[in-house]
C-alpha cells in the first residue's frame, strides 16, 4: 500500500509564499500522474495542479497559473507545490494525489482518477 504524506502548510499573510511537499512511502512506486487538490470549508475538493511524471507535462487550474509551480524530485520521491502571492481565497486543506493509471489530459483535474491520497496539509492565508 502506497502512502503519501504532505507537509509545508501553515499560516501566511496575503502575498506570502509556501512550498508544499508530498513524499511517497514506497520508492518503487511509479505513478503516471501526481497532483495537488484543495478543499476549503463547505466546498468541494478542487484541482490545483498536476504533473504527468513520464514526460513532465504540467497542468494548472486558472487560479494557480502564474502563482503556483509544481515540480518533482525523482531521487527523493517527492512532489512539490511552490505557492507564491498567496491570497485569502487560497485558504484550504491541500491534498497530494497519485494515479497508477494513465489519465488523459481532459481528465487530469478529475479527483476520481487518482488512486492514492495524502491526509492533507492546512494552508491559511490571512488578509
């Protein structure tokens, strides 16, 4: 069983930055896609960003483009999300996810296509 563990969340003022990390528990784990989702109180889980690991193609939702950057350290089996110019609307629990199956581009943002999930890390942006 693969486990994903996120870290790096916290409290930051608007305009600040955070870097989230997601470590996979099994080095032999080789997912097709990994990504970040978030869920604010009272709202559905929404897509933030993803990476197709074989090739490195990245995907971002509109609110993340230009502010967030997804990256991966293959040697450390770690996925990152660098978040800059944070806004109060970015406040949410951020989840790391991975898929053991190929996901077509149009389905990258659909959380049901991801098999493995972390427990989440809280990001709070104060105004």
